[in-house]
């Protein structure tokens, strides 16, 4: 009796599934009324479903190089955030099931934008799929370029009225998003400390696992960094193991240095040597900035690769003037952390500082010398110039400058030739000013360093002897 209407219904449903004019919106099988936001986002058992092929209305095609929102975008190198408009979220009519892709083009001069501004622009009621994707990518770029986001900042963003709508829409469209939007969206929500057990995060992880074999290297890099920020559970372990397998399979196809360095940061121990060999093959493509960044990568990995460090040092030695003072200080720190002693590189760093010593402050020079002292490298010309700079200071040294200077000169057993008395008198004056405000342990270390330099201060020693707690320790 009911077979004919049921047959018509099934044919109608199949017709909708094969329809090529859908705009990427899936009709939910069951509408649920959630009373609270937390109830919507809490992890629920969701039955797997296979999305029907989706096509998008044809629009202006975009260049292949600009199509990928993650190519050439490294959060640590961004000085400004690139803003994405609706017009830049173009669709690619030649792909099925891949969703929209983003044309990452800069619009006019660089614009400073906050996450709250992006959410304000994302209206809760009137928005298209393009608005959603553009908002997600703008959030990703802002968060990738901001390494100082506090817990209160994250809470302010997550409590925004439109954030709930954004989460809900991303969860609904996860299966139709392109890989680039998928991994960037996951990183956005993980960075904002969305609960890992929410339905939103678990849905994104599931889709990433399903598409693991189709991810490009830059997308793998973003996803791997994202997994490192997450707590270790079954979903993360499964996805991580598959991700590392993809890195191993695609190692030889790494196209550029930034992608290689990103993968080296997140690669497990058994892949590091393989990536190290790939880096040596690509060493001719390294720029000065990338050579400096390789020191940072190896220090983070705690991998002392003599061949790779020597190759990067050779390129850096003649081009240190291209690096800022801050990056030269960090370079000496990486050498110290890796216990990498290269006399030519350290001498080149010293010469570079002396040639522009008017641009350097006492603290920066003291940090470089402290790193050199850790490597047992005494560069006398720089030590003498540093001593002259201390003597010429019109005001007494600050406490941290005094402690570091006394430590550096005592460790290296050096006093400036011809200015020994004047230098020690400058340090003594600074100690007189700050002695009562210094912690006892800090004072003890400083007095000890003064004694190694041949300057015995009875009044400072008596003050230390008066502290019974210090003597008992």
C-alpha cells in the first residue's frame, strides 16, 4: 500500500544527492533544539556519513600560486596581518568535494586587525559560506602572527556573541571545506583553547584523518604544529602516526626551504636525520635569513648537526650586517645551546658588533659575551670595547648589567689593558649603589666574581656574613 510513495521519496532523495547546483549546504537529517551553547559543542556520538558530490557556482578563477592560503605564510615572520575580503574567497569550479579555496592577496596597505574585529564583522544572521571561510582565515593569520596572546585575550574572543555561530557553521561545513581551510580552522580553535573533547574539535580531527593522504606538505606542517598543542589522546595519536608516515613518504618532494624547516620542527626523532640530509641537499637555496632560522630550528630540535651548522655558518659569516642586533644576539644563543664552537663565526660576530657598537646597548653585548664565555671563547677586542662602553656610562650600571658584566669578565679571566683600575672602580661604584637592593644570593655571586677579578670588598663581605640564613645554606 505504501510502496509507491516510498519509492517516489527515495527517487527524490537520490535526485537531490546528485544535483550539481547545490551551494555546499547539507540538509541535516534531524534538527535538534539545544538549550545551551555548551550542549551544542559537547562531544556526542556522531554517526559517520558520506557527503554527496558538491559543485559550486562558477566564479572568476584564481592563480594556482595564490590559491593556497598557507603557502608563504609563516606566523613568526608576519609583521602585519593580511586581510581577506569576500571577493578574495573565490571558488574553483573544476574541483568536486574540495570546497572553496582562498586567494590570499594583500589588499592595499597592511592593516592591523584583531580577532574581535573579525568576529564583529561576521554577522550572526546574515552570512554566506564565503564570509565564514574568510573569517576563519583572517583569524588564522592574526593568531599565527601573535605570539603574545594571553588567557584573558582568548577568553574575550571565545565569549564573543558571534564566536558560537562561527563554531557551529564550521562544524556543519567541515566535510565540504578544502584541506587548507580545514587545517587552518583546526589550528584557530586549538589556539583559542576550545575544549579538545567538544564535538567541533573531534569533527575536524575526524575529517583531517579521512583526508590525510590528500594533504600537501604545508598543510601537513600546520596540522602537525596544531597536534603538538593538543593533549595526547587516542584521536591525536592515530592522526599523528599517520601524519609522520606522510612526512616520510613526501620527504624527497619538499619544494622549498621554509616548508623543510617547518617539517623539521615537528618531525619525530627517526625522521630528523632524513630531513637533515634533505637540508644539506638544498643548502645552495638557503638565504641569509633562512640560514639564521636553521640555527633556531636545530636548537629547538636539540640536534647538533655539524655539517649543517658549518654550511649555514659559512653563508652567514660574510653577511652578518644583513641581520639585526636582536638576531645576532639570538644567533650566539643558539650556538651556546647547541654547544657549537666555530671560531670564525664567533669572531665575525665580534667584529660586526665592534663595527657598529654605537647601535648596541650594554645588555645586548653582555648577552653575546656571556654566550661566548659558555663556549670558552675569549674575543679580547670585543671585551675591551665593552669595558670602554661601561666606563663611559654616565650613570651607574643597572643591577642585571652589573651581575652579567662581573660574571663575563671573571669567567673569561680578562681585564681591559691599561684601564684595569678605572674599570673595577666603575663596577665598585655600581655595587655601592645597588648593594642594599640586591638579593643576598645575587650579591654573593657578584662579590665572588669581584674576588676572581682581584677586587675584594670588605663591606660587602661583612653584609653577607650578617645574613645567618645565607651562612646556614
